[in-house]
């Protein structure tokens, strides 16, 4: 542990003590908690940012919709500028709010999940109650809800990054852990993201089981769908990057992962410009990265789909193009669109005994389905959930 880690140790102890006091206050009923009339499935994580919660929420939402469920997503909408305590991003149709008012992740989910409602509110209990009263979903999917204690949940799904499941340095702010690994005992299901199919994860899966017990663990990894030209909306296959000189830029928790993915697609990444997480892009930002790209011989700008939510202005123009002349001077900006897919290879064999990903997925989904149906029966019967 370096000098900075030692200096932050007291703050990490204070953070943990505060979390324990808060947990005890909820457990003893000193802080009010509430339950919705419909089941609540939470998708969260143990560390601060960067574990794939948003694509995991999308994956779970799609599976629920495939089974005929009416799904509504409730999110805090981190970094947004609210105009009301609870706001409807979309009712399953065209999004009604911009990224500024909705938050980039809720807007991304609204755009990628037609037919799924998305609601934002800092008080997730109030947002959930509004959602049930106004949208009548079969199930509420709570985004980033593992540490959220005010709204009672029926299913806890936790995302872990296979490359750094516990993050560096221990508890925040000394490290990136929101809670110690032992908190996984509350999890009903685990999603292991960035699980490289070529890597044998047996040791890591054993370590996860020590904390999560029998909670099924599904190894998944990012798969590139395509790239969207933000000016025209045209979609390009990943192969369109092969041999192309690009400048990558992103305002996400781990921007280096964008560069790794682009290299995997065959792009020649001349530079990677990192902005702060959830950065609100201004026209000068795009003009600056355009100048940088031209200076290093890059002919294309590539960013993440989440960043794209903060780049697209009303009317579909890209930030930076205030006039037609500006638009002509800027380089094309493509957004990388990805999803989570179950892995095939040693990771699947280690946890499920078969390289067939469909078996792993069905086992995991069966556990989710069983818990969801039990919660529905309890809600209908008025018995404790």
C-alpha cells in the first residue's frame, strides 16, 4: 500500500462505519422502507462504476420481455438535471427527455429497449410507487440498486468484473469497493462481466462462491453489434474499422476499454482522449478532438453509445456542429454499440460443466424466473415477500 492508500485508510474506515450504521438503522426499522405492489428486481454491483450494469439491465429486461412481462426500469439518473422529483423518460415509445434531464444511462436504455418504460428519480421508492400507479408494470427493474435499501427488493442481481471483481485498493475512497465482498451473501444471482472465453475462471468462480454461496453465476462478455454514424444514423459493421486510423474518446469509468475493443475490431487507434465520467459535452470538446485527430492522422472519431447520449442534440445534430460549415469541418463521429453475450469456452465449462452457453443461460434464467414467480404469488396472496 502506497502513501496515498495509507492516507485514505481512515476515510475508508469512516465510510465503512457509516455504511454499517445505515444498514443497522434500516434493519431496526429506524429508517422507513417500502415495498411495491409488484416484484422488484435489482441489478447492481460492489464497486464504483465500470462493471457493465447498464448492458446487464438491458439483457435482463430483454429476457423478461421475451417471457411476456411488462417491464419498467427505475433509475436514479446519475448526473441529470431534474425538473421534477420523478420523471418519465419513456413509456416504451420515443424518449421524452434529453440526456441532460434523464441521465445518459436511462436514455440509452430507453433507446435500446422499445416497449420498456424508463422512469428516473433520486428517491427510488417514490419513483417506484409512481411507476406502479401510472404504468402498471408486471415487474420493476431497479438500475444500480444493490446498495439502495429504502425500496425493498425481491431479487438481487450483482455484476462483477472478471478482470477486477473487487477493484483495486479495498473500500472507497481507499479503493473502489462500495461494500466488502462478503456483501455478496445478499445476492441471489451474479453476472460476471468481461469474462474472456479463453480464460479459465474456475479459481475466480470458487472465490465468488465463498461469498455468494449457491447464487448462480453467469459469465458474459461484450459483443460488438455495430457502429452508428451520429450525423446520419447509418449503421456500419465492426469490420468497417479494420485498418482505419481512428481517435477514440469517452467519458466513462474505464475509457481504456473502448480502445481495447476498437483494437480488437482491427482499428488503428492513434489516440484515446479521456473525459470525466458522465461528461456533458460542449461544442468545443468535439472541435478539440477533431483538431487532435487531424494532427495525428486519424480520419474518424469513435466513442461509446453511452457518450453518444450526451452528444446528440435535439433534432439529431452532433454537438460541435452549430452551423453547416462547422458540420462540414468536423470528422465523422461513430458510436460503438455493444451488448452482453454469454461466453463459450473454459469460463462456461468451469461453472456449468458444459461449453454450451444456452445451458448456462437457461439455468440462470430458471433461477430468476422461479424467484420472480414466487414474488408474484406472494404479492397476489398478500403474504410476506
